[in-house]
């Protein structure tokens, strides 16, 4: 919480106690004393009868006026500078308090949104961006606790093979491993894989394993194996008819005192050019939004989309994920 604000008088008193303020006032008096020194010299000359009394009075009056003028001008300039410094200090203080109040409000409300690019700027930066993207997404997953639920939707276009990159595949494996470790913390996990044609699941010539990225294929197989071991059936991996060309993960928090909400990993894809042409069936990850939404308005909306996708779902088995040799 922000502390009580100081009054303007307190700031003025603190300003006057600073060394520069006393020195400035001393300089104003010094410059004003120069004309007064001239007055004293005139009086001495008058006593010595070197100038007349009329000249003495005239010149003294001019010098006295000049002394007050010098003191007034110098003091006014100093006061103006002092007020400007005080104003800048107060503006800076107000800015700090505003930022602090906003931070307190954001922490109280809990909302947070940040975008992490995967392919922005020079190519040599792309791996570093991807590494941070998967790390930040992994932190969201790591925050899941007993009673929380993870809902994931894969777009039917985004699961197909891209150009293989061992380093990116390693990052994907590490991220997916973090999801699997959530199962040890009694976190429910339900993933939907959108496919253009569910009939292809039983086609011997069009195996799903031919299309799913290898890191995700391994993850699906391990999750299905955990499903058979898990008490309470907290793991589900299903195929559904393609409905929405979007990919997201929702971490739904266990309800506490009626409050739900959670966090969202929202994936943004881009079309990939092949031979100079855009192909609708080839997309790649270009970035993610990480959204913390404790109020639950956005998480609830995405969970509605999840339930709409989940209609007519087919529970995947290891048989559906077999390779060309019949191994799963």
C-alpha cells in the first residue's frame, strides 16, 4: 500500500534545509551588498567634503534602489529555480506514486498479458526467442497444483510436420515434459487434436503418426499410457473434427471461495511459404500470448470453445498413434 503523501509545506521546509538553498541566498545578499558598499563610499566622501550633500543624496538613493533591484532580481531568479525544482520533484513523486498505485491495482486484480515472439527480427535471434517462449509457457504449466485443470486444443493445421529442427524439438520436449509432470500433482489434463477427417484415424494408408510432430507424438503416447495408469481418469487425449483454426492452453484454477479463473497460453500461427507460394495446410508458430485471467471471463470463453470442439470426439489410443511398423 502507498504511504501517506507529504504536505507541500513539508517539501518546502526540506528544500530550505538543503545546502544549495542557503548558498543561493548568501549570493543574493552578496550581489545586493555591492551597491550598498557604494553608498558607504559616498558617505565617506561627503564627510571628507569631496562631493556635495545633493550629489551624495542623489547617488545614495540610486545605489540603494539598485541594491534592492539586484536583490529582488537575484532572489526572484533563485525562487523561480527553486519552485521549478520543487515542481519537478513533485511531478516525479506523483509519477512514482501513480506507477505504484497501478502496480498495486494490477496485483490486486491479477490481470496480466504479455506477448512472446518466436520469429521476429533477424533469423539469428529466433532460437533465443523460441527458448524464452517455451520457458515462459512452461512456467505457466509449472504453477498448476492439485485440483487445477489443463485444457489444450491443437489446431488441425499446426500439428503437421514443419522443417525439422532438432533444437526446437528439444524445447518442445522439455515443455511437454512439464505438462506430464503436472499429472504427478493430481492436475487434470485434457487435450483435443483437431483433424480434418476423423475417418483417417482407421486408415492404414494415412497414419496420424506420419503427420504429427515427433515431440508431440511422443507426448501423446506417454499421456495415453498415463491415462491407463491414472486413478480417477485425469488424462484424456481426444481427436475431434476441425472447427476452429486456433491453438490454446487454459490452466483453470481450482475454485477457491467461489473464484475461478486461471491462465492462458494462446498460440499465434503464420502461414509458411513453400516454393514462393502460401500453403493453407502449412503453418508454423510465430508467437504466444500469455494471459493471466483470475476473473475467469476470458478463460471461461475459451473453455466454451473447448467444449464445442469436444463434441463428437474420439478417444485416441496407442493404436491410432502407431507407426508404419505397427509400433506405438
